[in-house]
């Protein structure tokens, strides 16, 4: 009876918004040894405060609950795993990762896994694959937030060993298939890495790719006939949850047909420092025949962005690598680190969505593996014809974060 009371209490607290993801090893476990089943519960809560200074257009200073979620998991035997995440930040319920996975260890030392559900595609950016609680920055790189593919419904196969990693999958564009016009789109995506790991260091270099056929759109009238126009919007908030408006960097393209994402990534860390970066390229092809029938002239649009970031741990138990996902983990004990990042985004093509250079310096202090405070200063240099008087944007942000 006591066990069920404790479980109900933890779920109630989570639903009130005090929790999120497995950024640390979960401490809440309930095991049924007779059935070989383990239920685990984790969570994350973070609150941000920010101050902005701009040349002309005002941004909204203040504070917000940037993240509040629960993560549940179920393990059966040695091979089966179910995971479900749910968010409650900003007073709204949101569906996060929900998937089932079968994983196995090969006799040659390799591992493979089959995953089906709703989760991030391997064709998205490395920065987006990293859990927010393990990012080492308050917000991921602006370029990565512009070019990432959100969570999608699909299936992947993953294989990795000590020197090689690959994950490939197929996804549908809309998990709820609720387009008013048009069919559901589809994606093919993959991530491929060469890597080298030891007890204190890890490095990898590799590439990713994603092909997406856009499905849903709006109907336009052509002499009494309906013509489907599919659109795509790329946008970038200025690396803050407090003012998450993307008005400074946004572009909408009509008559979209296919989208091709290409990227390269590199990562290195030892026990005291890390460095990593990505370059991202997106090509958006158009349905020129339909556009011409409506009297519009369109062409393929190409966009790019990238970032490099680094950190140094002044004291702590060193940086760690997640070999299963080929990503660096967050701090797992009392630690103090300094971090820095520089990045650029170019959303200017035939459609002028703006150009942005960003630089961030920050400091993070972890009281233990559960609680952390963060401080970031970011400078943005903006070039956008829609905001001719805005060139320099300064941001000072802080975060209090708790994970379990």
C-alpha cells in the first residue's frame, strides 16, 4: 500500500509541473521481479529570467517557466523499453517523446536497436537531439533551432560499436494526420558517425541527411478549380524562452515540394573541456508548374547556418559521453564550468528572412546532479530589411534547473 501511495504522490507532483526528463540516472524505481519489469519516473523543472536591450524594437523582459515535464519509462527483460514524456510548461500540456524500443548486444561488441513511436528524427540537428537539461547552455544554438526537424511519428534502426554509429529511419510529416487539404508528407533521414572513445575522452565526426516531401497545404482557386499550395516557414527565436518570438528571423515559402537537409557535425571532449559544432544546409524545391498556373514565379531556395561551442570545467567530475546516442551528457555532480558559443544563420534568399550572427558566454554551477544555476550573456548582430533600425541585440539570462 505504501508503494502505491508513493507512486501516486510522485505522479501528482509531476502533473503540478515540478518535473522532466532523464538527464540523470532515475532514482525513482518500482520493480516487479517476478515479471522482470521495472518502472522508472523522472522529471525536470526550469525557470528563466531575462533582460534584453535592443536598438529599436522592444523585447519583453521578465521571467517564465521554461520547462516542466515528466518522463516515465518501463523496461521489460533485457531487450524491451517503453518511454513516454509529457510537458506542462506555460500552462499547456504538450506531447513529447513516446516510443517503444527493442535493443540487443551483438557477440562482436556491437549494439543495435529498433525504435517505433513519436520522437526526434536522426536527420535533425545534433543540438536538438541533446536533452535541454544536458545542453550546457540555456538555449540551443539559434541556427540549430531554425533548421531542426521536430518530433515525428516514425521508425528507426540504429547500429553502433566503439568506432561507428548509424541511425536511419522513415517518418510521416504530421503525427495526427489532420491536414484539412492534401495528404500526409513523409521523411527519410539518417545520421552517420565515425568515433573514438576511451574512459576520459570521446570524439566523433560525421554527417546527417533528411529528405522530406511536404504534404498538407491550402487550396487556392484557379478558374473554378482547386490548386493545392504547400508552404513552409523557417524561423528562429533569439535563443531565449522568456521572449520566444521569432519576428526578427522568419521566412515563409509558398509552393513547396520537397525539402533536403544536409549537415556535418564534430565533437571532442576530455575530462576538463569540450568542443563541438555543426554546419547546416537546407534546400527547398518548389512546385513550379502549379505556381506558374497561378501567375507566380518561384525557384529553389537555399539556406545555411552553423555554430561552434566549447566549455571548460573548473571543478567537477569531468565530462561524460553517451555512447548509445553519440551525445555528451550534462554535469552529474557538483561542478563549475564556463562555456562559449558563436553561430550564424542565413535565411536570406529570394525571400529575405534575415541574417544573424550570435555570440554567447556563460557560466554554470551544479550544486549536485539534480540542481543547477546558469548565467548566459548573448550578443546578436542582426541584418534584416524588415527591421532596418535593429542591428545590435543584447541579452542577459539566468536559469534555475532541477532534474531527477
